[in-house]
C-alpha cells in the first residue's frame, strides 16, 4: 500500500495537534513508537546480529535454552526540537 505525501502530511498534522492538546510533543511520541517497534522485534534483531557475527552456527551446536528471553532496551536518546 502506497501512501501519498498529501495523506501522510494530513495524518501527521492531525496527530501533532492531538498530541499538543494532550500536552505531548510529536517527536517524543514518535521516538516512543520507534522504541516500541524495536522491542516488539528484538528477536528478529538478535537473530540478524547473530547471523552477521557468525554466532548462529555456534548456537545451533549448543543445547537450546528453554524460554530464555533477553530484554534489549537502549538508553534514552535525547530528542532535539526542529
């Protein structure tokens, strides 16, 4: 699905206004959305990093760990106002 620049701008403007009414800043909200997406996809990220570093082969040889979940949460990154 392709979104036109006009539709994207309308959506962004509406979200910015709604956030402002609630006392929030768009960039802070957008950063939070990015962090949430990263957290939801951390397994894929870790798999890709393992494949990149060649650790995937070593993990397959060792015993699989049952229900082990690693939480990767980066430290806060300051948001600059444009």
